[in-house]
């Protein structure tokens, strides 16, 4: 398609009053893929911004979004890297994964952060507060992650490729 477009562009059809449109499976798929990627990027950004604003409003600390977003974004990047290596690319169904993982993944960071703030109010040091917060939240968060991942991994037996890949990626993402 790129070669065809180059030949048509070189012929300068507009100079002759000709307008050119491309049809068929490949141009349609490319257009759909581009639009889906743009929409998914917007959805992911809106979800991330909404979570950050809600958290900032709740805890009334300017550093909260940064502290919570760093591990979340790192987990998303690791999950996408694993996806690239294991599956290759996102499909229409699994493309909504990033937005879903923001919602699912932020819970763990929020629980740990809020427990840290609670412990910081009664502890002598930040290190001690974080150590106690991790001890208090680890079992609950691990159990939640394992059960949520198990539910997603159950989708991996689906005959529909979109659901199968979504389950594999989401299950892995929750654990990451």
C-alpha cells in the first residue's frame, strides 16, 4: 500500500482534478487500527488523570499522584513489554487493557500509600512507616491480586482469541 501511495503521489492526481481514495481490507484495517490506537490512548490518559485527581483531592497532598503513579506506570510498561514479547500486539478487545489495568492496579498503590500515611503519623521515621505499611497491606493485596489474576486467567481458555489474550495479559498485569 505504501508503494502504491508513493506512485499515486508522484503522478500528482490533484493537478488533473482527480481525487484518490484507497479501499479494500488493508487500508480499512490500517485506518481502524490508527483510530483504535488513538481512542485507547485517550481513554488511558483520561483514566489516569481521573485517578490522580481523585487521589489528590482525597489525601490533599501534591506528591500523592507522583508517589502512586510511578509504580502504576512502571507496572503497565512491564506488562506491555511482556505482551509484546509473548503475544506481539494488542487486538481490539485486549486494547482496552491499559485503561482496565489502571483501574485495577491503582488499588494496590492507594492502599499502601494510605497505610503509609497512617503509619507516618505515629511512627518515628519514614522507613519504619513504610516497613509497617508493607507488613500490614502485603497479605491482603497479594490475595486480591492472585484472585483477580485467577479470574482473568480463566478467560485464557476461551475459544475467542480476543478474550483469551485479554485474560492472559490482564492476569499478568494484575500480578505485575
